[in-house]
C-alpha cells in the first residue's frame, strides 16, 4: 500500500510545501519534492528495492521510511540547505508552467457505491484550462488495485466514472493526479468508514508541482 506525507513549512517570510510519497510496488521508490508558489525547488528520490525483498519489510516499516525521508527534507529546508534554490529566479525560460487539479464536485463524487469525478486541469499561474493532460484516479486502501484514466478536453475538463471497489481497513483516500512536461499536481481526499462497509468522503488536501 502506497503512502505519503504533505506539510506546509514557513521559513522566515516564505511558505514551502513538502510532498513525499511512495510510488508503489511497481516502482519501489520514495520521492520528495519541495515547492514554493508552484515552483519545484528541490527533488529527492530513494529506491527501496533491496528493503522490499528483506525480512524486515512491512507496510508499517515502509511508511516509517517514507516519513523519515519527509522529515529529513523538512529539517534541511529549515536549516537553510536549499538557500540557492530558493534564491533562484521564480521563472526561467523553457520551464513548464505548473498545473493544478481541481475537483468540481467535491460534495457529490461518491454516490450509490459509484465514483463520479468532474475534474478540471488549469495552469496554476493564471487559471487557464489545460487540454490534453492525462488524469489518473485511484482509491488508496482498496482491496484490488485499480487506476482509472482520462485526458482533459479543450476546456481542461475530465469526467471519470467507476464503481467504488471493496475497501480494506486502515488509511482510505481518493487520489486524483495529473502530470505533464515535468509538472505534476495531486488531490488526496481522505475517506472514513461507515457501518455496514459504506464509506463517506471526509477531508481533502491538494498537492502540486
């Protein structure tokens, strides 16, 4: 089961977003990115392929490793280790514009055991719709791994529908992500269990690059 952490950090008068996530069993990699105003300041990636094949490997141990990398990058950020990246120009010729994933129906995406996602992809800088962006949706904590994809239309809109899969215990979340030309954004909506195996949307968070 993949896991991740997201933290907003204030250093002096600047606010940074630190995102760390396990890329899952298909990649066996932990990635961390530090953002400021949608700009990627720093990236860090570590493989856990050897750890995954060891006797010490468990979901809890992997989650701890993800958290340790996340906290380590935060401490470096607070210590001033990324001062050069912070001081670099916010916009550089040739760099892609950051995108933003927007869920247009956050209160009604889950109904009658079915997931219906009305999504729009926009450019973070000015809110302009972005066509042709691949979008992926999945349920973290589902007993069967399923990823559902679509591509944004001329208005940056995407409609994704699928039946809610059987859910396990522990962390449950809807994850919607999009990536294009080196820039990526993600929405993570935490879900909480109801009696008789039903679920209901809970709190949400957004993550971007």
